[in-house]
């Protein structure tokens, strides 16, 4: 594990995932989806094509709270997986460099 790893129990992870499910049902979240914008790529998508992404993943110590979740298209969410924001930015920069060569 790296310097950013946090050991979480299965119970803690389950609790945060349960909170995420509750948050998905909230009016606040439905309003965020209605905007139709992926936080990571900025693309426009129908609300049903957006997923909830934790900026700091639950398995790495992130919480299921309004300030840690964003709408993301399925492609960005699948590519980001469990990366922290700085790791995600590094990944994107590497992809851009590969595209340039």
C-alpha cells in the first residue's frame, strides 16, 4: 500500500456505502444529476448515464457526504476507480502525453 492508504474495516466501508445509497435517493443528488454534467470530463450526459463517484474513494478513507461525491460518466468513473484526485490527474497527464506521441 502507498502513503495514502488507510486501513478500514469491512463494517466501516459498508456503513459508508449504505450512506451513499441514501444520498443517491436525496433531492440534492437528483438535482446534481439533472444538470447532466460529468465532474471529471465535463461532458454532457442524460441523468441516467451518470453515476455517483467519490472524490476520495470510500475504500481509501473517503466519506459518503455531499462534499465528497460528484456525478461522473460511467467511462470516467470506471477509469478513475480507486484513485485519489492527485493520482487521477497524474493518470490523465500520462494519457495526454501518450496521445501526443
